[in-house]
């Protein structure tokens, strides 16, 4: 197994039998990224010197130690050029066309909420924003035993909650209990229960978690996926009530207590979310420079852009491709940050067999896919800022392999019509809308209001679906309302987008990942996908694992599990007064603690 072989390499490095260069070469041959191998090599070389925060820095015999937080931060400074802050204070305002859905990390299901939650709360470890490899957060470091399944995390002993109470391993245990409870409303439930064998607090600052089996993405799917919650605040609240608790809705700020570099101020639904600098952050050299960060909700994308152009906001989440020229021509010197995002847009078809809706028929789902011209969407609607979706993995994924996709949904209205006819959907009365057994192929098409790409995509999809005899009625909803309906299965067709930083998509496709246990929003089940997915999770050989991911992707793609349209490229405008603003596929505005504001 890779963990055993990596442990052996570590021992050779520590004994002097290997130098750093040879270690990196052999570790990358095992599938470890070059950057991660370099970090491990530096970590191993530094083990004789204790990391500042934790007294037990050296790993015990039979374990492999991670990079420490201090080593990671030093490496980050090598990778990214940060400007030294010339000013303290000020506020950064981010305009967003959608609101957050919750302040609770356990029940969070949207990306926008992470902009607040990720700065209010800490994870034990997280995917670093440069290459997605795992690095410490609340933990100073962790160790992996030679069994390849036992992980021991050593929490920073100075870490405190915003109210001054120490962070302990009991907080971690409670958070994991909340995710894995049968009463939980966490969409991560299936990921955790399908990965975790056990977990416990060894002592106040030591947490152990054991995987069901050696898993390539165990940490990414568990400890990196959830921010830790305070037991002294949430321990007495039944897990089933966490979604509606005042600390989740922000109506009781005394419940919104995290351990992060920012503290909660207020959330006014449909208006704004504000967090402020935590001057008592337990990492003194990571205390933010700015006083406040506000997510301002401006549903209309043109109004959101205008707020940027007149200086009422500093950056804009949701810039449409058609708005890029306005930013370039503004004469304001606005910076445009562009990167390949690990995101995709799709139309969601409810295939729940219990409801016996239209989309339980795979032929109908496939027909909907053939009705859409993805090249036209990229060229005419996205102005080239995207990639037509072929298969289920985006270009940034190591399993992106369009040449190996078994079913490519090329634009073919005749084929789409023929498939609908084959399934019994015909236009018997000549009104242009197909019907079957007296039921018209007519339904609501839900989408989130204020998302520019949706405002442009929906009219096009109405047209092409209409051309094959499918009538859809657009219905724009606030993001929280739409997500509530989708998670409850109260829809037939919806426009969606998602960002996912892992090549494993089990939480989106597995049979046991249907809400509330996961994000299988289409509610379609294919046991062959689950079988291949399970094999890939335990496969430590990178090439074999990659092929299993490609194979399972073909299963879901052949099923037309989701109506995938395009893979995204993000463009983010930034006011030049805001310095050290960085985005990446692994973190939107991940550098908020380093941001400073140039004085007017």
C-alpha cells in the first residue's frame, strides 16, 4: 500500500539512506504530488527541532508525520508573493448575487456560505489553496500509523473559541457525532459514514480517527470537509434541530462562536453578512489586517457590477462573461483574476423512483442531454470562459479524460425527439407539447435568482427544450428557498451549479448519498457506480485509481445522472485598493487574513 511504502521512504530519509531529491523522486512515483513530497521531505528534515506550538513534534515509531502548520505557512510564503501590509483596519466588501444559506458548518450545502463559515471556524486540516494537498489548521500536525488507517491529530494547545473557552478534542468528537448522527441534517453524512470506522478523544488535545480501510482521499472527505463546532455552545441542542437553530440563522449571535480569525457580527437575510477581525486569535501572527469583511447580497447582477464600478464593493462574486468588457473599459484599473474553477453547471432532473416522475426513464434524461448545444453555450453565452462538458470530470481533475468518455452528448435534436418518441412521449394534439398517458411534458424549471449565467442560460434552454416538445416554465427563487426545495425533492427540473475540489464524486452520485445524507440531488441510484466508487476509494495506486474514476464516470454519464452543460472558468474583478486578494480552485478569497486596504 502507498502509506506503507511512503513510511519506508520516510525512514530511509530520516536515517540518511536517501537525500531529499531521491526521496521526492521516489515519493512522486508512488503518486504523491511533487509539492507534497517536497513538504514531507522538509518536514522530516526538521523533526529534530520541535515546532513552536506543540511539545510532541516528533512522530513515534511506526508512524508518518504530516507537515506542521509552521512549515506549511513558510512554504506558502515561498509559493505566493504577499505584499507587506502598509495599513491596518478598513473593510472589504464582496458583492454576491446570492445569499448564504446558513452559518452552521455541519448543515452547510452552498459555496457562498463558506466565505463566512471558513473564516469563523477552523477545520483540523484543509486543502491548501495552491495545489489542494492537505495541511494543518486547528491541528499542529498529524500522524498516520503503519496500518494506513489510523490518524492522530495534535490540536494546538493555545486554540480558543471566540468566547475564550479552550478548543479541545471533545469539540471535534461532538462535531463528528453531529455529522454522522441518523438525526443529522448534514449533507456530508454519507461521506463520513462510508469512510469512518471510529474516532475518539485520546486526551484534551489529541484526536484519533480511523478509516474503514486505506483510502486515498480519507482526510479530504472527512476532517477537511467540516469545520469544528464548540461543544459548550451546541452540545445540548438536538442534532435534528441544528438546521433551524438561532446559531445557524444568525438570530442569536451568542451561538455563532467559532475559533477562526474572524468573529460574527450579523446576518440580515437578503441584505448582507458581516464578520469582524478577531484580535484574540490564537495564532497572533495570523490576526487579520482588516477590521471587517462583508458579503453584500445584490440579486441583480448589473446592480452588483455597478456597486463595484462606483466603489461600493471591492470584489464581485458572480461576474458574467458579458460583463467582463465593462470592467476592462471602466478606466478604474480593476484587476481581473481568472482561473480554471473546479465547478460545473447542469440542469437537475428528479429521477426519484418513489415519485415515478418523468425523469425516471433514462431515455428521457438522455434525450434532454442531446437537445443542448454545449459548444454554443461556451462560445455565445460564456464568451469562451468555459469548457463544454464531456463526461463528468472537469479539466482540473486528474481524471479528466474526454477521449475515454463512452457517451458524448452531441447536439442532435432529431435524436432527442426520436428518443422521446421511443419512450412514448408524442405530440398527439399538435400543440407542440408532448404527452404520455394523458400527462403533458410540462413542468416548472427552478433556478436561483440573480445568477448571471442562469439568466442567460434559461432562455436558451427554454428554446431548445421547446423544440423537442418539452415545455418548461421558468421560476426564479432565492438561493435558500431553491436549495430547500431541491434537498426535499420538491422539484422536477432545476438549474444548478456546483464546485467540488475532489476527483471523487461519490457524494454526488452514490445511492447512499441522497439528501439529507449527501448531494445526490437527482436521487438516481446505480449500484455499478457504487461498486466502482468503493473500489476507487481503496485503491492507492494512482493510475489504477484514475481508471476506476473514469469508469465510474462513464456509468453515471451513460445514465445522464445530471444534465451536465459546461465546466467553469472563473473571472473575479478586484478593486486595486484591496491588496493580497487571491483566488484559486481550492479556495475563493482564501487569503482574507492577509488582505489589507490601501488608504484612500
